């Protein structure tokens, strides 16, 4: 883990030095907003945006400048998507909010769709990811330059260990204000409670809800171990980051600059994934050190979760977007897994 961080640090330092040697007056300025902290060692979006900025500015010889607005400076994810669509913001990096404007992106949140991160990467970087990008571009005017990672989502709660769906019965679980998550938790026997993110710590500490679900890095970064005793590593949803650019802005670049932006975005997505993997691994050990009881369901128990959650969510999702993209996602995962 330390060696990986050292290598990433060296990469960032190298591109920063290259940029300083080749800088000229900027002819194009790209603005990029996201909701994560700026510190790249603890923020996947922070790391991805920093790498993107340094590579674009270095390879363009300073002709392209990238201004980053982290930590929700320009609003939440829904605001950032809207600003990028309107063109008041050139680029953004968001996760769940993108599905609000391109519903087909919701297929990536089918519970227990991806058996591992490596399978998810191959699906997203392959033909399926390209087709989804083109579909969403036509619907939103936002081009997906790269797919990053927010990580697998897991349950925490203050009451008891959860090893099977039946253990969720009677537990009030905070979920995002997205119908897919409501359907998922309801199908497992829990009581889904949609709550906006800023209100989550208060809801957990006051007992409005018994638990919540998020990636390991979010659980550790927000110190949920202080009021949540149990963590279940069920990985029910693989969270995806979308690095997006306004299509008019992208089309306004010349061929060489578009190539620079696309290359830098691919590297940025990979670095974001790497930082997320490091933080998840480190966060898990820290959660254990801080007293959380960690339950890892067996293969048979994970199948029980899948059998409980998938049918209801698939039925709801097919009713929203039809069969085509659901079938495409499942076929792509099956092909890569095989």
C-alpha cells in the first residue's frame, strides 16, 4: 500500500514539474467541479481531478488551464450536473446524480451486479461502457470521458451483526433519495429511510435510523464507527464516478487538444480507482481498530442477499428504462466474469 502511494506521488510530482517547465499563457480554461475534498491522498475525486489538471496543462504546454472547484464549492452533485449541462461549468465528476439525468446509468447500481472491482473496470472500460457513454451523451449533452470508482457499498448499523437478509428485518436503514435504493432495502426486509447526506450523522446519532450503507472510505472518513457498531461487507452496489465534460466545450477544442483531454481523463479515472482501493483497504483495518464488528457473508449468504434484492430492483428498473440496458449490463458482466 505504501509503495503504491509512493508511486502515485512520484507520478503527480513528475507531471507537475513538466507543467512548470512548459507553461505558457492559457488559451483555453476548463472548469471542473466535484464534491470531494481536495486532498488527493484521501479523496478519489481529488486525486483524479489533480492528475487530470496536471497532465492537461503539461501536455498542452500551458495552452489549456484547468481550474478545480472541490468540496462542493459550486454546489452538490445535482447542481454540478446541471451547471455542466448549461455550460456554466466545463466539467464535473459525480456519481449517483448522473442517473437522475440519464436513467440508463442506473443499471450500474443493480444490487450484486459486479462480483469484483476488476470485473466492473473491464465492463466499464469495454464496449458496454462506451455504449452507455454514447447513450447518455445523446440524452444529456455530457460526454463521459472516463469512469472512476466510489467503491462497493456496505451496510452498517448500531443494533446487531447482519449476515443474511433476515438480519435486516426491523432495522431502519438510511438510503440515498433514489428509488432504486428504497426498493433494494425494502426487498431485503429492512425499513428504507431516504435522508439527504448532510443530515445523516444527526440521524444516526439520534436514532432516527439504525444504520446506513456506504463505501468503506466514506464510513471511515466520516467516523461512523463512533455511533455504528456493526459493518457487513456485502458489497451490494458498486459505486461509479463519471468524469463528464460539456459536449459543446469538448467540440470547441481542436483535434490535438481533444486528444490531450481524453488521454488525461483515462489516467485520471485509473488514479481515482487506485486511491479508492487504497483508502478502502486502509479504512477497513482502521474500522476494525476502532471497535467495529465486521461480518463477511459467505458465498451462500451473499446469494441470499442477491436472491432477495435483485428481483424487486430489476422489476422496478425495467419499468423505468425498459429491458435493453438491463439485459446489456447483465450480459456484459456475465461475459467478463466468464
